[in-house]
């Protein structure tokens, strides 16, 4: 079965730079033998997260409690897919507002770890596209990468494409990167599917044993610590001092 990759596009402009690079990513997906679906978030209603997890961890679950918008329907597409690419313009050094709302709502999938023992995003392979004429593309991608990885997703190699140019056809690097985001998300998804086993966070651990491990290590390295403190004390006791710009010897 072909890997399925969904691209979540967070631009209000279907003709914009991030949307153009998303088309290039689709070609990469198809060349890797995958199937692509492009979702423009501005065609849907995604309400802001209401923060129910802050009241009670068990309140946050999938399907999301907010059931009068389109989030759950789009999230189902992600669950049925093997890979996820997020494409966004950069608004003030960050992803667009609709992407941020969507990311916040993905907590309902991640928080299933407290209901079923695993995040529903574990094993999903992710990649990222960001465009903007000003600075901030890498900040936006770094944010998205950190969040999706923290939710249990697998970050593909060479998983990012970005451009500062208004005309992305003049950005050879961005074109190659966008193609490879699609291609490598799909290739990585193939490997994950072939592996067949679940790779995920282990929440049920005996932390007492981990405390013992760290305590033993502290004891074993206590001599090293004392030696280092003595060396630092010697350096600090040197006669040369710089006070208010004047040197005294």
C-alpha cells in the first residue's frame, strides 16, 4: 500500500509562495511512490483551543471536545495518513495564526497518551515548509519541528524547506529542498511501515530506579567535582584583579 502524506497549508493565498513549494513537495511525494492530499486550512473553520487539559488531564482527548468546527475531520485525515507536512507563510517570525490554532488543537491527539498509553501522532513522519520575505522562516520551522517531535512524530531527514524570495522559481535551493521534504517524508514513512513495530514514548516507568541511577552516578563523580572546585578556587585566587576598568597586581 502506498504511503499517504497530507500537507496542511496555512496560507490564505492558494497562489502564494508556501503553496507553490507545497506543489513541489507533492511531486516529491509522488516520485517516492506516495499519495498526497493538500488541505488549505483557510477553507475550514478551526476554533482556538479552550485549554481543557489545564483543568483536568483527562478532559483532553480525541475526538476533541470542540465538535462544532472542522478540526476533528482534518485530524482524522492525519490519523489515516503515514506522513504530515506543514506549510506556512511566516507572520511575525512564526507560523500563521490558523496553523497555531491547529497545532494547539493537535494536543487532543498527543494527550491520548494519558488515555491509551500512546500519542496518536507517534509514528507519523513530518516535514516543514515556510516562506517569508522578512526574517523568521527558520524560527517558524524550529517551532513546528520542536512541537511535532514533542508530540511523538518522527522528523524526517532533510525535513525543511524555506525561502525569503517573492519568486520561489528563482530560489533553486528552496525548490530542491521542498521536493526532498516530500520525497524523504514518504521514504521515511515507507521504512516505518516496513518496520511494523510501534516506536513511542514509555510513560510507565519506575522513576525510583532512575533516581537511584543518578544518585550512584553523583557518588561516583563526587571526587571529580571536588577536584574541579579546587581548580576553580585556585584560578579565582590569582592576584590579578580587574575592578572598574583598572588592573591591580
